[in-house]
């Protein structure tokens, strides 16, 4: 079956379907019929609307959800700055290093002394969350569950979480998600959640999207399905706690943590944030098993653009150009004839940040690109297969082969020039100083100029032979014999 064989079994139920209108209730008839905001909601609940887009956004992009909860989210004390001198995940342009060098990082260390909120480290980014423009790329590592009386949310953007190690048990206002390696999770802007670590320390990557929201990429001539299919995305079902001043025993004080313009703020409240009894709408968290991705590729010759591996995309105002794409490189078959099968050498107007969840990426066989590590090839920074991979692919026998078995690499691609933080460039201590020397400075020269009219010259008949696919040129694709 095209699903990941997880060692940790699923423990929650889900709704299925990306970008669908969903509804869920933890008590029967908790959802009102027809009227979204009745004078008296069922069970004495409060009605609250959660808007992920403006009210007047086009219908196909409009994201709104109605919540029916014991107490509204506004019932808390005033927010106060917390850890103002040390906590900052805002990619402030004055503190970013804009450099053209290709960069690669060794695996990032696990830090078992911190929880989710304090394990977020901005490594790179562009733009400004206060203007709702751009993105941030974060590394996370944690060894402790959040306090059971805490909840966290980001007002800055949508979190796309790529887990590399451990298990995340995510309780959101709308329900639970269990996230394991090879699964991704998206928690939209503003949704409050708590993360516990049932199987020890965790580590991974986050793309925080400051503008817009993720969509499935258009399929064009592929037709109606393939790549990430909408039916494979899983959405939580309503689940609530009854922990408030009138409950028995009365609730303890809860702490609400907010990431706002990169800074941390906290407020307190007398009730649990997880008291949503029912909800319906289009704005919700979700997860996806990368093992369900339906890969497509060439079955004749050439290596297509890696956009064919796009799982999710956040478009910019320029058609066909993304603020952020999430791309994976899963196990797949290669069958192209007379083709250099790994990705070609490349300079790109887009920035490419790559990470490795597990295994070995098939375009980097030197051992320097490791699970929990990363690389960044910024705007127009040249990159491609390392020398060892090139020589191996150049001389390989072109039989059908499966690559990426036991591996899962991914890429955050953006039209923006990505700046690197001081933590990413120096304080983390993970930048590989010899990345270029190891990967490309050792490439061999294979060019050989023909001797005109002498020994070693190429004759016209030899050129024609190569052109017809004999001797390493373009393959002979045959002639069409059917009806036109």
C-alpha cells in the first residue's frame, strides 16, 4: 500500500479532505442547524468565528470557521511581553546575512532542556510578519512537553511542520493530531495548540508562511489527480475539556503564549483553551503522510523540473510563482533513456532550502548531507550533484532503477532572496566550511576538442550516428505508425 509503515500506531480519528468544508461535534446536536450564530447556541455554548482570510476574499480562497465553545477565546488577561531580550523569531532585515554562498549544515543537536515554544530557532527568512509578507524558516528541537496548563499560537503565519525525529502529540482547539516522521502538519495562523512529546525528544523543520495560505498545486495536463491527493489530508475531529471556574474542581490558571511579530507574549485565563465542543468551516489544522504522495516523472528521456514533486504551494501575486513551495523527493523509479538521471546542474531565480528526514538523498552521495541537516542554495547560487554522484550517473548502465529507497528529502522553495540569521550562520556551529570543495571543486573536465582533419577528428557520418541515438546521443524514439 502507498502509505508509510509507521512504528507508532495512530491513536486519533480524523476527517478527510483538503480544502473541504468540514464539520465536527463532540456532543450530539452541538452544531446549530442553518443559523451560524443563534441567539442561544446549543448546550449554552458561545459562538465564535475564526477568520483566516478577510470576509470578502474570493469564495475559492475564503477561509472561515465557526466555533461553539464553553467560553470565548477573548476571556483572558492582558498580554505582557515575555523574555523580550532573548526571544525573537522575526527575520529583521538588518540582522540577516544576505550572501550568495552555497550553504550546508551538519545535523542540528537535540536540546532536551526546552519545550516546543523555546525550541524554535530561526535559521533563515525574508520579509516581515507585521506586513504579512514573506516567510521564516525555523529549526525546532525539544525534550520536554509543554506545561499541561499552557497553550501557544502564532499570529505571524501558518506553521508547516516537517518532523524529523520523535513524535508530536498536538492538541489544537479543533481537536488532536498525532504527527510522526514522514508526516507533515500545518497549523494555521492564530489557532491555539499544546504539544506533548509522548516518545521523547523531537527535532525538525518549520516553514512559517507570513502571507496567504498553502494550496494544492494545479495539475494542468496531468488531469484530475496525482501528486498529493486531496482525500489523503487528515483534519482533527472536535474534542473538548470541561475545565473552567464552574467545573469541579475549579480550573487552575492557564497561560496563553502568543508569538506576535516574532516576539513572545503571555496572558492568563481561568479556563482551558481547549473547550470547543463543535465546529464547522474551512479554516483548520491538518496533517499529511508523505508516503501517500503519487510521484510522476519521465518515461522516455530527460529529467523534468522538480516542480513535479510539489506537495503544497503558497502562490504569490505573479502567476506560476510561489512565495513558498513544499517539495519532496520520495522513493521513485527512473527509466529515462540516454539521460543524465540525477537533477541537472542549476542556477535558479528561486531560493532552495533543503532538509533530509531520513536516509540518503540520491543527488548527494558524499555523506555531507545528513538527516537533520540542511542546505541553502539562494537566488542564482549554482548547485547540482556532487562530483561522486556525477561520475556515477555519467557512467551508469541505464536500466530501470529505483532511487531514494529508505529516504525522504524535502525542499522549501521561494521566489524570495533568503537571508540567514546569525544563529544559522555562526551561533549554531553547524555550517560546513568545506561544502563547495567537497561537492564541486573536484569536478573533472571531460571536454575534448576534436582534432580537425587529423587523428581523433569526428567525421560527418559519426555525428549522424550520434544524432540518431547510437553512441550516446539522443535516443531513437522510433516512428509513428498509428492514425494521426
